[in-house]
């Protein structure tokens, strides 16, 4: 009985792994636009294009962009309770004493409105035609 249960679990795990590989190959990657906005310094916006795999998270696209583009750099911190959160972008870091932070905004492709997702860079899954905005601002 135990061996049948274990075989079922292994089969399910293998199916999930294979389906993930097939999905990535079948759907490939899609480009997204990511814009850096510094609302405090009123600096010129910087826009980048990155590739993201089907149903991939924003953090993965940002890491890929950082690997392929020396002009884009970011750091993040892994919080035990809340997951990764953005610390700095292109050398500009949030500061608790100054009440500054990097805000994740998304201009949705559906209607063009700008939303603040209820998840961060480690969980947000960009949709087709979404425009990611990393906004340096105050709280």
C-alpha cells in the first residue's frame, strides 16, 4: 500500500516537472517593459525591456535583465515572513530615516490604469502588455 502511494506521488511530481518544461518551450518568453521613476529627485525615467517566461515572476525577469544589461542593477532583501522586497535600483536605495522606498506599480495592458499590486516582486506575475513601474517615493 505504501509503495503505491509513493509511486503515485512520484508520478505526480514527474508530471508537474515535465508539464512545466513543456509549457516554457511551448509558450516561450514574452517581452515586458520596466520603467524606473524617481519621484523624489525628479530624475529622467529609465525604461528597459526584459523577457519573462510564461507565468514567470517579475523577480526572475529583473534578474535576467540585470544579467544582460549592465545599466540596470537592483538589490533586494529576503524577508522571512513576506518574501523578497526591493532595496535599491541603479544605486538608489530606500531609507527608513528618510521614509523612502521603491514602490511597485503596474500599468495594466487591459485598460491602461495604474495599479499597486497586492504582492511584491517575488510573487507578481506580469500579464501580456503590462508595463512595470518601479517608483522611488516617500511614505
